[in-house]
C-alpha cells in the first residue's frame, strides 16, 4: 500500500523558462532544476517533455527515486492552462505519482504569494495577468496573450519601444536616446528592424524592457511615456482584483519591481511582497510545506 508522499515537486512552467523544485515532507528544500519554456498551449508535447526531464533531474539531485514516483506529489503551475480540462490533461500526462495536480501559473503564483491564504496577485513579467482567490473561487483577469492582452508587460513595453524607434526612424515621431539605442542595434536600418519583428516572440520584445526602464529613469521622454502607459495598465489590474474582493494584493514578475516605482502612490501602498514564489505555490497546492531558512529567499524570485 502506498504511503503518504515523502517528496513534493513544484513546477513553474512559464513563457520564458521552466523550473522544478523538490522539498521533503517537512518543507525543506532539497534540489532545483531549470530549463526552457514550457507552455502547454503553444506545444503540449514539447512542454510535457521539458517538464518531465526537469522533474527527473530535480528528483535525481534530491536523491529521490525517479523510476518509481509513487511517493512523490507533483504540482504543476503552467502557462497555457486556461480551464479545468487543460489542467486535467496536463496532470494526466504524469501518471504514477502519488498526487498530480495542474493549474495556471497565475494560480500557483498567487498561492505562493500568500502562503496558501486568500488574496490577489498581479503578474508583470514577459506577459501580464492578475488573479483573485477568495470564497472558494479563483478569478483570472487578463493573461490573454501577446496579441489580445498582456498590457503592462515586458513584452508590450518592448513592443512600444520598437514602435517608437520605427516612427522616429521614419521621421514620424520624436527621437530620443532610447530610439537611437534601438535603431543602432539594427545599424540604423528601419527595414531590418521590421524584418526582425516579423519573427520575434513576446520574449524577444520583452528583452528590450530593461533598456526602456533604464532610459526612463534618466528622464528620456519617449521611455517615460512608455513606462507610464505600462504603469497605468498594472494599476488597472490591481484595482480589478481588489474589486473582486482581494484584501491583499502582491505584485510579482520580472517587470514588477521596475514598474512599482512608477505606480500611483495609492496603488503602491496597497501592494504587499509575496511570501513565496510560484514554484513553492505549486508545492503548497499538492499539500506540501515550505520551510524557509536563512539560505532560502524564494519570495524574491521572479515570475515570468
């Protein structure tokens, strides 16, 4: 008869990377592994392959059995899981575990941010989304992808910067240090920039976001307008999850800290720091524990 799980694995599968973490039944962290993106909506088979390899690698590093996972609980927080059917399909791809549950990565990020308690979360990473958990309900706002959503995200900050550079190059918009920096990367050739953009991914656009925030901090007017637009979009997400009943709202993601200082004082004042990250949120989702010590700082890690 199979006993209670001895190992708990949490997976955070985002649009830019995937990470797996192993904790024992007491909540002590044993090992981690990281790899490529794992979006089950974009390519289910490829995402499952990445996740399976990372889980095996992390369990191996932890000294846990990999051939027989019957004493291991697996929590999956995955980009591209949009409803219960997606979640069931993802969990079913990992048979043999003592327990396997899947949810959208925003859900596990929110669980981690509030250590399993109710609350709200705004994610500002490569993409953007928000979630409110309370009263037995989970309501996801935004997160509709690069084309129809992701306002305030790193990808859209980068896109707006490239659009500004293109307009400046055509003489249709103002030049600035930001637009010159971007065009210089394409040898001053707007056509080269356009060709690059045709095949660019959201992550490719998001790679320009740090430059935008840097130039905005130096007073670049074009950059400041782009950052202000992103900040208003994040504020709207914060207001929405608060309206849904979330009394505590955390802001996470690779763009989160950068945009925080540009938020209106009233919005910034209601934000809390996340207690744990999405990977630990996945562990909590399947009944695991998180015991943080001096050598752990999961609350500071970012969500993509």
